[in-house]
C-alpha cells in the first residue's frame, strides 16, 4: 500500500500512527498517511528560520524560473510520491476518489495551478505594485521613483491549515516560495495529494528541501501550526473566520457569500444574464468561495429563480470519471443530511420557495457517500433566514430587495458582480467596505484576474512596509 510520510523540512518521516485515505464511493483504502502531532510541529518550528535562509541564498529571479519549471513538472511529469511515484493521471484519479470532485474538475484545477506558477513573475509584479523584488530579498532599497523603502518579512514561514473540499485554494500559497518565505502545510484529511505533489515538483525543480514542511494529522496539528507560525492562513466556516477576526497573525478564509446584484436600471432585462447567473452558481460544483450564492434583484425574483432552476435543477450525479459529471460527492458521513435538513427547515418559513423541488429530490444517498443536487431558493424579501445562507454545492438564493436597501442587507460579500449602469449605485458599490472583490457589469463571480489579490494581498500580510533612510557612503544599493 502507498505510504505518505510526514515531511519534516523536506525529509520523509514515518510515524507509528497512521490514517487511512479511502475512496469516497467504494471505501477502498488508497493510501496510509503518517500522522503528525502538535509536539512534533512545535519541535520542528525551531528550524523555521533556516527555511527562509536557504531560500534567500537563491535570487528571486532564479526562484521564479524554478517555480515555473515546477508547474510544468506538476502538470506533466512522473514525480516521487511517498514510497513510490505518481503520474498526472494517477494524481487526478486519487484526488477525485478522496474529495468527491469529478475528475475533469481536478484536471482543471491542475491546469489552473500550472498557469499560476507559469505566470508568477507577472502575478508578483502586480501584487507588489511593480516593486523591485530584490527589495523584498534585501529588505530595503530604492523604488523606481527614487524613494528609499524597506519591506520587513514578518515571518520566516507561512503556515497553511488546508481544507479538503476545494483543491482550487492551493493557488493562494503558490506565490510564497518565490518571495523567499518557507512553507508549513497541514493538508486536509481527504486532500493530501496537491501539497505533496506540489512539494515534490518544487524539489525536483531545485527548490531546497529545507524550505517546505508537510504535517498531515488531526486538529492538534492545525492548532500547532497556527500557534508556532507567526503568519498563517486557515480555511473554515463562519465560526472559524469570527474566531480569528482581528488576529494579525492569522488570515482566515471562510464562506464567500458571493453575489450578483441587478440594479433597478437592468432588472427588466434579467433574461440576458441568466447564463451568467447559472454559471456563477454551478461551475466547479459550487464548491468555491467565489461561486455565487445569492442573486439580489429589485423585481422579477420568482421568474429569475425559475429560469436558473430550469438550467441547473435537472442535473443528476454521475460517476466521477464521466466527463459530463458536474456535481461533487459529499464524502463526510452525515454532512449532506445535515445540510439538507437545514434547507428543508428554511423553506418552511413564509416567503421562501424551493424552485428546484419539481426536478426531483435534493439529497441522493449512496452506500458510501451522498450527493446534493443543485438547489435554487426564491426569497420574497431579504429578512428571511435563507437569504444569507451558503453551502458547498450548487446552491443559490434569489432575493427580492429594493436597490436602495441592497448594500445594507447583503452582508459580507467576497465577490460582488453588480449589473448596473447607474453611476450613483456604482459609486456606492465602490465605497462599500463589506465587498471584497467588485465587478461592475455582466461578469461572472467565478471570473478571476490572477494579477489581482484574491482575498487580502498576501504580500501585505507577509511583509511590513516601514520608513527607511540611508547614507549613500554607508549603504551601497
């Protein structure tokens, strides 16, 4: 059986305690994974500074060449993996088999990761606003406009407590190594594949092994990563985001509550935008924080909900290897049942209507997994509980709300696509501090521009800009 070890700064370590990774449908054991513990993480973090030191020995320009090569290897090469090797096709099958994501979606996420690595120079140029990257390496320098600047790394490593549900989140940590910051990864229990394959690709491309650590394990491992890494990213639900709100050491990524807003001036033309709405809800099986979970309109809400439901409501679960498979399985026992019950309770409230009920049951149960079929809920007003809900499958609420109340009622929103030509409304949208990414016009919420920050600029999170002056006879730049 394939064994996946702990990587202690690049060195494989086999633990006496292991966890099994199983196929979501058949129950077949696909691999055993060594289980780390919090104490091991704490001991290894004594060497965190070395991770940054070995990366700073390599010029950033050279690191960018290495990560581009790593992207090519990740997407196309047979790579060392655990106590064996792994082809790209094996990676796709394994990732699909444990996360429940259809295989073609896994391939798409693989291509997305390669694209990010291949364009890392442009991405970092954008994220740093054109800063000479040698300034990040040296810690100080002179900007193109002739002003002395200093950027101080706030941590030698970035800790990552990763989820299992969406392989797409890995794009967030790909820029870290080129910035000469080490990586400490705690994989999701069902998705160890991307962190290990990416680490293997980095090593094969020449990245020092001492720069990356991977610690699979239980909750105590994630807690240790957050405690001992001065900067960390964590993924979770609303409770997780609230727990770390205001903590400068932790950037918490939770539900996106991404939305499409129809302005008063465009609401009567809603039929033009049904495909944009449906795709925003449905692509990648609705698992991303950038998937649309709410369409807000001043009128025609029922008709809009019916039209979206007609497009995605009839979709049935298919085997993950089927190229037409469009919805992912729920692999954690009881999770789909709990979500289904929550939705059933919400639609009992007055003014809430399930527009996809006519297309068959929402919950489809299998022997070892469950599926949730696409669900469209029409809310007559924004006060009902369902109007603020989001789930990790193709789920959307269509909410009727006057335009003048929308910004007050929509709540925190990662991506807002506002379809309006009203200049006053556009200005109000631009000033809304609870909207993170703003699209104005008929744009899908899932359409990303990789040259812009996703959710908080990772450069600003890892580096502190500070005042800097120097005497030209003392410091040579």
